[in-house]
C-alpha cells in the first residue's frame, strides 16, 4: 500500500495500518519531512501516533520516500490532501 502525502491524515492512517500488519510506503514531496519520519519522529500531535511511528521506524512495515515511482508496486494507493486548520487545530 502507498499513501501519498504524509501530513496529518496520511501519518495517522499510515501508522494505524502499519501497526496492524499492512506494509505501507509513505510518499511525500518534502525531503525534510521524509528525513524526520525516517528518524521515527512525527510532527503530528495526534495521541499515540508519535509513539507508533517510533516503534515502526525500525521495521519493514513502514517506509518513506520522495520518489513517486513507489506507487507503481502498490496494490492500493491512498492520496491524502492538506486540511486547513486554525491555531487550535480546528478546521
């Protein structure tokens, strides 16, 4: 499975699926975010997601790339888009 866009929605979805045994590749255009995610760090303030990414960072269940060619080998591709939020996180 590939998830294109690893912002709030992609990060939460990817972590949840990978924790349940689905191999997930996160495709993200921002190389700095990919490096952060590869290091097991998560910019998303959703409870439990940072801990899940830290656990998964050493596994083969979840990987990250800036290369959109990764979607060619995926059976399922989910495209997530940015959600505008205010200072308190509400949309």
